[in-house]
């Protein structure tokens, strides 16, 4: 299962995101798990690349493909463009969770 933690401030503005895991089990594959993994990866990497390409907002990001880990954090206040990009990412992930749910993806929100 892909476990997603969305970090938000006290005003519910998104500040970062952690993803960990894969959408399924290699030993017991389920229909759709590759689709979910690909969709989550595409949305997440597109958001990070877009923040880097289209904004000046500083962030930290790291990934480990083997373990299915991706971490992204803004390191200061963010522009409206970055806010739109991360809002779009979270919206897309919530849509995937609504469509596929467990055992593929689980999203939780954490105030920082």
C-alpha cells in the first residue's frame, strides 16, 4: 500500500508530502496496482518538477525508488503558484484514494 502523509499548517495550507510503499504486493498482485503506482508517481514527480521549473520557492526533496519513498517539503513560505501545484497534487491523490482505496493507497493529514 502507498501510505501518503500530507503536511499542513494550522491554516490547512499544504507544506509538504511523504509517500512510502507500493500499491500492492509483488507476491500477491492485484488488478490495478500498476495503474495506481504509475498515477501516484506521475502526479507527485510532476508537482515537484513543476515547482522547480516554474517557481523560485525553495524545497527539499529526496526519493528511494527501491523502497517507494518520496519526501517533499517547502523550506519557507510558498508562492500562489506552488500552492496551486501542491493543492492539485493532493486533489489528484484524493481522487485516486476514492477510486481505488485500500489496499492500494491511504492518505492522512498531519499538522506541522
